[in-house]
C-alpha cells in the first residue's frame, strides 16, 4: 500500500490520499492521471488493469485502488 501511496503522491502531492474517498467524484484525478496510474500500477505491481476495471469505484480512493490491485494480483 505504501508504494501505491507514493505513486499517488507523485501525481498530486497536496492530496491526502490516505483519507480521501472522492478522487474521481471531486475530479481530483482526471483522465490523464488515470492513464498514468494504470501504467504505474502495471509497472510497480506487475498486474494488467483491464478496461472493465477502469471505473470510478476502483479509482475513488487509495483503498479501492489497493483492493483492485490485490484482486488482479490473484488472477
């Protein structure tokens, strides 16, 4: 999880990713951020994020992202 938080903080150092649960809803993350995140997640965690997983529910919080990574890692 720490590595994911580091990746997120590189994108937006001013955001409290540990507590924010509205990253998409409040437009903190935009489409460019999502593309960057998917690439970083692929590199850092060696998981491929399929298109059907790129939904707001999976990107609204660091915890949701982490749960998605864990789910994809089991496949």
